[in-house]
């Protein structure tokens, strides 16, 4: 590995960022959002490759528009149409070649291990656009949204309900305890819906080091007095359709509805990374109601992608 590759920063997991770095990205995104025109040429002449193995609306559009608004260019590349997707080229060769043309790579993949292999073989920064394991860009932009709504992050309590063996949940667990936020995870007992044990260990350690509360409970009433109620799809992109009926019945108790919003309290906001299914993980009256901030949350993907791109590419 050459010296340049050793010094390169990637965004693969929030595990790799300090609390200070996470907060700096939120500050930078706020700054960019307030004076967008100042950054119109910030990445002039730079190219981002966007690899997609799974569907996307928000991640694809926000990265593409972010590059355009920063003066650069983004290329969408569907892995199904690539030699890698056809099993004719290795992840390693793909990454080595791409890095000869591009200034950064964003990849949405099934396997987090494949993402790590891309980064290990890339001479340009690699960004995780979602793997089965984690979704760091989503959580960074969610922190921007929470900061805007409450004017602070430290001391707030976020409760996550539903399928917690989940990329979004893992990224919250890596980030929140490090920046002074309290995190309650409410999910069915048992391995299938519980977070990855290695992430639980990491979150417990960060919470202890930073004096924050971190709990995992099978009782959805732990949402009491939360600032943020958060849920995600019960059918993440990688989950086969034939598991749907069983999962709906196992997760029903964790649906975010008006009773749980009431328990959280009047000041609480509802968040969801989207795509959402009304009547499953959340009821329509909650996601379309006055406490929901899901559209601001979706918009902030754009502002945070800009901060991430500038941090890694400038
Ligand atoms: N939240 C999110 O990542 O949405 P997409 O799957 O549409 O990119
Ligand atoms: N957990 C969801 C997040 C979608 C943005 C999934 O992986 O499909």
C-alpha cells in the first residue's frame, strides 16, 4: 500500500469517526446549507462514481445533486450491468481501475465486507451509501436535522423502535453515545431483530466513556419522554419478500402509532429514513402528522452529502 493510500480517509462506518469529527460534519453541513452559493465551485472538475447494487431514491439523487451544486460531476453505475455484477471481475480489480478515473467512490452494496475491500484497494475516498450493516450518511444527516429542530444534540434522547438488526440502528449506536445523546432501542427479544453484538459492545463502551444512557429493551414504552422517535422499514432492501408476513407479526408491537407518540410527549419529533410503509412500521397519522419531520430529514441528505464530499475530497 502506498503512503497516499495509508493517509486516505473513507466513510465506511461511524465507528471510525470520533465524536468531534461527527459534530464537525454537522457544523459544516449547517454552514453549507446557509450559504450554498459560496460552495458552487468547491469541487470543480471532480468526479464521483456511484455504485448501486440496491435501489435508491434519496441517496442517489442527493449525491448527484450535491456534486452538481459543488461544481463537480457524478456518474450512476448499476452494478448489475458491470463485469463485477456479472461475476467476471473481482471487487479488488474494480476498485483499482475506478480509482484511476474518479476522485471519489460512493457505493451502496449488500456486503459491508465488499465495501471494505473496495476501500482497501482504492486510491480515492470511498463512501458507504448503505450496506446491510450500516448507513452512516443517513445518520449524519439525521443529526443535522435534530440539531436544527432542537438547537442542540447533547442530552437529547432518541428512541428507535422495530427491527434493530439493521444498518440504520447500527449507525445510531456508533454515533449517538459518542456525542452525548441518549439512545433507547426497543425491539423484539432474540437474535433476529436485535443489533449485532459487536455493535452493542461498542455502544456500551462509548456510553460509559461519555456518561450517556444506552438501553435495549423489548418494552416499547421505553419511548417515554423521548425527544426523537425513530423507526425504519421492517423489510429492508436485502430482506426476501417471503419473510414479510412473519416479520409483520413479530414487529407489530413496535409500530410507531399515536399512543407511542403520546407517551414520548408533545415536544417529540417523529423521524424515518424512508422509504416508509404506512400501516406497518408507522401509522399514517404519525408520519403525516404535525410531529413528523421526515421531509426535512430527507432534504438534509443533500446538505450533509455536500459536507461529507468536501471533508473527503477537498
Ligand atoms: N434513506 C435512504 O437511504 O433512502 P434511499 O434508499 O431512497 O436512498
Ligand atoms: N434499513 C433500510 C434503510 C433504507 C434507507 C434498508 O436497508 O433498506
